C-alpha cells in the first residue's frame, strides 16, 4: 500500500486547517515586526521565520487542494496596515517570537501524533525541526541581549526522599509545604504566557478601531493581569522570583498596524491555547491551593473565550472548520 495515496483523515485535515489559520495570523504580526525592528540580529531571525512559514504554507495548501478541500481564508496582507508607527520595542518582538515558537512546537507535535500518512508525518517532522531551530535561535539571542528570564533556581538536597505525610497535598489548611519543582514548571510557564497576553491586549486596545473590540481587549488585559497576580502571589509566598512584565515595551502609538479581526483573533487564540497549559498545570499540581487556582483560572478563561466567540461570529470573522457530513440533511435531499 502506498501510504501517500491514503485519504487524509478528519484529524489530519483538522490539523492542517488549524496550522494554516494560526500560522497566517502570526505571520502577519511577524511581517509588521520585521518592518519596525532596528536590531539587525533580531531582524534576521524574523526574516527566517517569515521565509520558513511561507515554505510551510505552500505545502499546507498543496495537501488541502490535493484532497479537494478549500484552502482557508486565514489572514492576509489586507490585515496588515503598512508604514504605521512602532508599537513594540525590538526586545518585545524577540520575546513574542520566542513564545509563539513554543506554541508552534506544541502544535507540530500534536499534529504529528495524529498523522498517519508518511508525507504528512515527514511534513510535520520538518516543521518541528524548523521550530526547534527557531527555539534555539531565540533563546541564544535573548541570552546574548541579557533578556532571557530563567526560572527559579533550587539548591540540591542531600538524598532522594519519599513523601511521608498526607500534608504534602495541603496548601490551604495547616502549614502546607513549599512548591515542588514539578509544579513550578507550569506556574512559571503560565506566568510568562499570561504576561505576553496582557501586553498584547494593552497594545491592541490602544489601536483597535471599533469600540466593541477595544472593550474586549481591555477586559482581556484585566483577566490576564488577575491571573498574573494570582500565580505571582503563590511564587512570592515561597520567596521565589517571578518573570518581569513587558508593559513598558509597548509604545504610546494609537495608529493600528493590524485589522481588528486579526487582533481579536490573536488574543482569543492565546486564551484558548492557555487552556492546554493550565490543564497540564492542574494535572501536575499536588497542593490543594494550586488545584483550586487552576480550576478557577480555566473557568475564567472559558468565560473570556465565550465572549470572544460571540464577538468573532457577530462580525463574521470566525471561519468554520471542515465539518462531518450531516447524514440527516443528506437524507432529506433524496
């Protein structure tokens, strides 16, 4: 059997569709950022990212067209308003690319996990390799610029130990315990992503053209800020440092470089993606206060994404993904 002649499954089409929509949204932001960046080293990485996605985009289009599926609209140069004033500093742009690369790594891995056809597996393998290369490049440059924020350091214990008391899970009643290294993985990661979401919400709210979009962005900034404060308090209670904020990396420009459609979609994407990381944090949490915090955070994010969905649909900005055939409707046509 020729594996490359197998019909693509619903999951395979779904990942291609998602990669196209999300990829084109981030690509438009990258194109704007590369136009304002002054640092040559940072500009070079963005140029590489743009060229890499252009190659991937062509392959995604070929996969979908060969299967007879319409190529999504996604986001195009019509969502980018050229020659607009600088909205972000160079170092924020680099941090943005780093965080979006992390999203890409997770997305490519998930897509590979549901792919069966050899050509599609090879495609996602190459996407993963491209993302890993970009991951290393962004970290190396952030380190060189003195702007990479490392997670808290621990001092080694003398010997490994077993958990000896039920108090290990107690984070609300009694004395509780200090955070475990396995719990800090998600807390630190979620803090960094919430800081990114808050900063983008602030920037986008300054330049949004419609009142309804501006209000949503202002509300999403407050939601992200509340989550930052909640997780930061947990870290600080154990005398652990938290990542710095990036609000000062946003200029005072009020001239929109992007369409409201793109800005609204981008923030919704970040809140939706965050649910994966909050879910992972919930799964790894062994302290009752952490469990409660993640559950509340997930609930608040669901409320934000519901408002986002309604606003996207209201403006006819939300594309419909491929659907399973409606057999009842088909039967009526006979």
